């Protein structure tokens, strides 16, 4: 749908929301736009829900993680914004379905945008727009896709001097133990959990649980299921407001995939639970350790495109330090019933409504709009092409000759960049822009390594 059509659809809704929020005491609005890497880029303004649209700086689709720290590479080469087009603003409009008042801070509301080019065409670089189009594809097949994401993350005591100096590894983890499912890791933990759950409930986000994870400073929350675009919106908002709550309490949260050395304690995953529904009934459920034909086709599609879409689940240099089947971070293209070492764990109990696929490859550093879009697009192709499903894994994956997932960021980039499927599913312009964003990540890391002498070199060669 072109920009002018969206304006015509959204303007009356935004006008009504403006009036209601004002009468409810809202004075300020936080407007969020999703960047390529999966962060909200936000502004705070006096309450105004414009039916005529918002200005969006197109550079948001070519900024790097951390705005270039520590190398100063703030933006990567992109068709979205560059020297040739003068780094323009493009158009955006608030999605009325995303407007919420914050229960814990009732003078504030927030909303999320959709992006459009200056000529009114859908912005091909907007991750939220990419997912919206893929979701329309599954809806056209007669299904509703539901996703629930769970995030592992770290919490540390904030020390702004250390953080400004880039000395993050010296931060102290929050809590005195590394024990799983521990209610007394910190005296403030239970109050923190209750406050987070309450805040999320006030903006319509269900938190199924918040637990301590294995590792110093490690925690996990699980969100309740929503339709695809709603689930991604919830994932983004939950991360933002978790960080906000931490900041209020002198803490800092990280969703960096691995902050402990490989092989030590847990790393941060973001497992995706997915199911299809039709007419209010689960379309995957066929009883314990069984799947319906449509579930088998969907799963076959996900497996078939897993290597090509791998980059969207594991998008950073840091992620590849989490690559470890033995630590339940999958290495193979495979699936199994209740198998946590495979990338797809199929769950069929305790009842039909719980039947789902758990995609275990994603790290907590994903862009959820893109990872969800990857699962949906591949699954839709499986249904459309009637793909057959291979047998489930029933023994140790380490002893089986299964296709392997790309083991480096570079290998994942090349699989994605050369994929006709990804160009068709997400748009060629998006595929190329996203591949370039990841090449920039690898190049920045390589340049940093080349400019530093490592501790290994000092300790191995100085006195030899």
C-alpha cells in the first residue's frame, strides 16, 4: 500500500487516538523507528499523532551497531542514504495499532512507524515493512502465524566511567550466584521482576516468565504469543523497557550474545516459538510426537532455507562465539521432537494449543522483524511447494552427517547475499542492503584486530 493510501486509512484513527490520549493525561509521545540492526531509534515530542506522516532520516537504514564504536564507522555504504542523494529524510507514518499509554509513566505514550520513500512507495529497507509483507503472504494462505520470543540477557551494575572508557568487561554482574531458577540471587530481584511484568502488562505485552539463567548476571524472560508483526513489536518494546528499568535502578542490561568466554556459563539466545492457526484452532497439532501435513510442509520449508537465512538469526561477529551444539546452540540443519541440540525443537505437549516449533538458532542480538520474517517466508514456501519433511533426529547429532550451518559471519553473509530466495522473499534491495550492513560489521572487526596486539601475542612471544 502506497503512502497516500496509508494516510487515508490511518489519519482518522490517529486523530481519535490523539483525542483519547490527551483526555487520559498524556503529554509526551515516544516515536520509534526500527533500524537495520534491530534497534529502536526514537524521539520524544509533545503529544502529536500526525495523520500527515513523520519525517524519518534515511540514514537509520545504514547506521552501524553502536554508531560505529570503537572504529568510528558510523554508517555503511547504502542506497538508502549516501553522498549522491545527500542523506535525505524519507516519509513515515505512525501505525495506530502500536499506540500505547505507559501505565508506569502515564504522561507518556509511544508508537512505532512504517517507512515510505519520498515518491510514496514502500521503503524497501524498513525491517518492519519487510515483516508486514511476509505476514500478508501467510495470511493469504488462510493461516494466522503466532510467535513467542524468549530472550536471554545480562544485567550488570552500571559504572558510567568504565562504560565511557569501553571497559565493559570490568562491570560487576548483578546478583551473587550463577544458579538457574533462583529467587534470591539478589534481594531486589523479585521486586524487579514484578515491576517489569507489571509495566509490560500496562502496554499489552504478556510476560510468561522471568527467571535467572545459568551464569553470573544471566537472566531470561519469555513473552506470550502474538501474531507475527505484533510479536516483533513486543520483542522490541520489551528490550527497550527492560533497559529503561535497569537504568532507573543503577543497572545496565546487555543483549550481546556472548559476554563470558566461550565454554563458560551461558550465552544469550532468543528462541522463537512459532505455530500456525486457522479458524481459531491450532494447525500444527496432531497429538504427541506427531505433526499435521501443513506443519510438516512448513517445517520442511524452514529447514530447506535455513542456511540461506542463517544470517538473520546470527547477524554479528560476537554471535559466532556462541556456536556450540553441546551448549544447545545448534550447528546442524535438523529437527527433532523435544531435541534442544537441533535448530528446530518440535513441542507437541501438554495439549494441542501448545503444539509449536521452537527455532533455537537465533541469538539475542537479532533484529526480530527479520528473524520472524525469515521463519515465515521459508515456512510459506514449504506449504506452497508441498515440500517433504525428512525424518526427525532420534540420536546424538554429533554422530550424524547432517548439513552444517555456516560457522562464520562471512560464510553466512555469502549464503544470504547469493540467495535468490532471500531476494524474492524480502526484496532484492533489502537483501543487498542487509548483506552490506553485515560486511561492514566484519570489516570493522577485521580492522580493529589488525590495529591491536592481542593478549595472546604478548603472553606467547614477549619472553620467548
